[in-house]
């Protein structure tokens, strides 16, 4: 186990290194940060003086060496816009994004498992067909359109839900804030979470359905029927457990992807999270923040994949991550 | 239900509210929020909006582009180089310190060191303090725009900003990209103080209880500013009642907001001119005035305003908008396709040519669509346009390189004066003086430049107007650039939030004077 984690850690460091080089080398193509820092009528001379002061005129390798040296001390640079260490800025926005991801994950699990299982057991029922029809539509509608549609219906026309923002937040453990603790926060969470879930939910319903149908065809299920086991036991214990294996693998990868989708959801709902922050940083050419964001998101991918591998071992004892044969 | 109860209650309280000022909260959403609390760190619309809420200028613009006294009660010209100002008595900063001429001097010196503002203050020599209430603004040469530029002097509390902060840095230090005392703390004389600020998420303002302007009818006690970047979300927030006031309103939603009885749309002709410049150095053919004339005649400004801007812009034939001294009423848009073709024929380019064009796609209202429209209009006189649009962050470096034959540039004159357009957009480019910094067309007319220089030291307004109108005429005759239109400004507010009297062409809503009707 320890050896496995150490190996993962080493991989993570390589991944971070590659990400930092890539993000660092594209920054020149993003535009000129000075333009966003000064007014339009400021003279070229004045701007060049500021560039010099900020070290933006140094050669690439000098700049990268300076960045890497600081990064080893945990300093990923200072955001031009927020004037605070980029890592702090991102970590401050992390709870808001994780609120969204957590809420969307609850929705996905809560809906996809029962719906997927139902559709697998009763493939010919009218309800199953409706569910599958909706999931096709859901997959093909872009996130921002879903978001704007939901705002239009539930905020403007019906007036039930707030149209933007995160609302009041509660605090736990002294440092973590979450919108799940207040009624106002929960109200603000509903639309963005459903929007974010709208991409993954259909995918998981279809995945669970097809996996379950396959499992139901397998020999050991036939044997279970022959043995006269209760249908409930067959469906929900024997079949479901094996259905979930590939679902967990896909799920782990998709949680990472969901972090990426938060960029769109957060922008539509003006959600003060990391994704929105990233898009703004690109618009403002806030390069330290962009680099730091990419590194943090890379870390999230590595961590979630590691956790998935560990869970995989728990669910299926035949999978061995570490040690000999 | 809630709303109805509130209305009934409000009705019952109406007699009361007539006697006592009602505490009102304004929730507003802009497309961005202030980058800092230091008013001198960046010269931008957002920062000036903040300055007008938390500080007061010496003088400010009114809705008709006239000058209104604020902290300076009155002023008089002493000689060609000097203007004497008398400060209002008994004005207190948020810190409780009293405003004196020393604060003005302190602020002026700080402005002169600000990379963003020093350009506006180069014509000035110094602030000469006479006594606590009196000071002189002295210029290097006779300068006609003293009052225009005095709108940028928002006196800062010199006592509050003196000394050192906990990091051992001077409190008045001006830091462009970093943490400074002034970027986190402020003490002005303005109607509001910043009570809470989470950058990029929300800023809360509370009314300054000791505000000097007791004549102001403003009754807003608390303002909550939330930046909402996405235009549809901003509009949705207004329509659903989550916010009371939004700016800007996207043209696509004007009709919808105007039609709704619960929200009001206020629009006003703006002062930002949108133009294209034809680069004579990159593209030899543009040196021929007939070719430039042909292009200007091929562009249908009215069509662009009608179809793309949905009527919310003013077609332009010059850079100075109406109300500026240099505005020349004789100049009209000259769309005439026949003449354009004729001119191309005379110049020997009946078969046309191919040019490159670049424009930003997120800087001006509908910028990319406008560029596409212009490209297709030029196709009618056989000019093939190779158009490229890009986000502003990438556009500006490209613009600096003068990377295309035709480039888009929009301009708002910081001094609200015609000469500012000439200096930045059409003057012969000169690295040392900084003139023509945004003249990507490399247009150069020494005669126009001479007049421009003359206008810079002419203090007689009527003579100045004449000179600058003459320059506009010369640029028009020369087809120095392609004028398109002035963008309109648009604000949306919940009915009852009376924004019409407090908004202006500069887009600095004077929220201290805002009245919310019950």
C-alpha cells in the first residue's frame, strides 16, 4: 500500500512538472497582462518600465527558473488582480466549487442508480423509454443552455429560485465554508447543481442500464434464478454489485471532468468558485493564477484517480493494486 | 405575496417617510468590480465609478457635460497659468479628519506619480497651497482643460495615508501589482464607505453619516455591489428581482427590459467612438486619398447602427460626439456605393485588392459582428477582406504591432475633449512625445497637428472650438480613418429606483444622489 502511494506521489510530481512547463510556455500567447493592469492611455514607455519591474521581459528560462524555485517553497506566484498568493486565492474558492461538485454528485447518484436499474430490469416499460429519451436529450444540450433555461424558468417566470450567486454560507471546522448549512445557501445550490449534473446524469443512467443488462445475462445470475433466490436479492445484491465496478472507474474519471464543467456552470450562475475564477483569470491574463489553477486541477485529477483505484480494490477483491500476483 | 404586503405597508408609512429619510438598500450588478481600493492604481471606468461613490472630486460633469461644483465651491482664473480654487468648508473625511488644501496637494502629487494618471497631469506644474481653504492649480503653459482634468482630483485624506503600515511600507505607497495599505484601506469624503469587500464576489457600501452634501436627496443607505460577468445572467438577476440595478445592458435585451413594467431601461448617447484605421505604411494603396475616400463611402454606418446595434448607437462621421467643443455639425455620414465604386475606378483599383483586418471580439459592443459587416460592405467595391477577430487580451499586443492593414479601435477621451482623440488616434506617430500612440493607420497631417497644438494652449473656448472643428473637417476630407458610431450607454433598474437623474455619459452613476421611491 505504502509503495503504491509513494509511486503515485512520484507520478503526481512528474504530472505537476509537465503541467507547469506547459502552462508557463503558453502564457505568452494569452496576451499582455500589462494591458489589463494599466489604463488605455498609458504610454508604451511606462508599460515597458512596469514589465521590467515585474520581470516579464526576462528570457523564458530565467522566468521559469524563478517560478520553479518559488514553487518548491509552496509559492506559486502572486495574482495580479487579487494581489494575494495565487494558491491562497484558489484555495479560498475551492469550497464553493466542491459544494457544486458534491451537490451534483449527490443528484447523479440519487437519480442514476434507481433509474438505471429500473430501466435495466424493465427495458420495455413506458417509463424506461421516457427516461432513456430524456437522457439522450440531456446529453446533447450544452451546459450553459441548460443553465440559462433553468434560470429563465425557475427564477424569472416562476420566481422560485435565486438567479445567481452562492447566498449565505455556514462554517464548519473553523476554516471551511459551505452553502449546504443554510437554507439560503441550499436554495442557491439547486439550479447550479442540477445544471452541472445534467451532463453526467444521462451518461450514468445509460452506463448503469447497459452494465446491469449485461450482468443479468451472465451465468451466475441464471444460476441464482435457478436456485430460486428472491428477485430482490438477485437484482440488488448479486447483480448490482458487479454492475457498479465499471461505474466507479468511469465515475472517478468523470469527477475530474466535472471540475472542468464547473467553469461553464459557475460562469452562468456567477458562482464564486474556482472555475469562474479561472475563466476570469484568462480574460485578465492573470498568468500566475492561470498556472496555479492548472496545477491545482492536475493535483485533483491525480488524487481522485488514486482514491478510485483504492476503492476499486475494496469493491472487487480480485483486483490487486500492489504486491505480487 | 410578500411584495404586496410590503407595498401596503409602504403605503401606510408614506406620510411618515415624507418627514424622515427612509433607509433603502440598493442591490446592483455591474459586469466587473473594482480591482483595488486605491483610486490612483488604475485609470478605468470601474475605478472612477468607485471613486465617485467613496470620494468626491473637486468638480464633476453634469448630464449636459457642464461642470458642477463639488469639493471646490468656486474657482476663478488668476492669470494664464493659474486657476484659484476655494474648498467647501467643514467637509470631513471618513476618518473624521477635516479636508484642507494640504490634502489636495497630497493627492495631486500622488496623481503625478501614478503611471495611469500622470499623463492627464503632465500639463500641470503644481498645486500651490494658499491657506486651508484655498489653493492654486498652476500649469506649465496656458491650458484650457484645467476644469476637465480637475474632475480627476478626488482629494485623499493625507493624514490617514501617512505613516507606515504593519509591513513597514509607507501608507501612501502606490503599488501597481501588489498589496499596499492604500489598496486595502480608504478614507475619502464621499457618500459611501466600503464596509465589506470580497474581491470578485461582493462589495458592501454604507452611507457616510457625516456626508457634507446635505442638499442631496439621495436616500440609499446601503449598497451591495455584485459583479455578474455574463450578460444573460445579469439581465435575469434584474428581471427576477434579485438585484435592483444593472449595468451594462446587452443590446439584445433592450426591448425586453423596455417592455417590462417592473423594470426601466435608461439609455443615453455615449462618447466612445468606434473606428477602423487604414494602415498606410503596411498597405501602399491606402496612401491614395481616393482609396480611403472610396472605403469611407462604402461603409453604411446607419445600416450598422440599425441592424447590429439595434438602434442603440449614433452613426458617426467624426470622432467628437455632440457636446464636445470639437463637434462639427456639418459633418454627416457619406454612404454612397456608386461614388465609392467611382473613386476606386479613378484610383485604378476597379478590380479591387485584398487586405487584412483585425478586430477584438469582447471589447466593444458587438465588435466582431461590426467587423464582419464592414468586411462584407467592402466586398461590394471589390475589396476582399481577410478578417481575424480575437479576445481583447490578445488584441492589444497585436494592435501595438500594427499587425493588420485595417484595425479596429474604440476611444473615449479621458479629458472629455476633442483634442484627446486627435492626440491618440490621428496625430503623426511620435515615440518621444507619445502622440499618435493608437494611430495604427500611420496617418500624418502636419497641418492638423499644428492646429491641435494650438488648441492645446488656447484658453478661449470659442476660438478653441473653431480650431478643433477645423481639424475634424480636415480629417473628414482626408478620410483619415473610418468612423462608425458612438455606442449608447444603457442601464436597467427596478421601477422606483430612479436612476435617470444620476447616470451620465461618462458612466459614473452618482449613486450618492440616488432616490429610491417607495
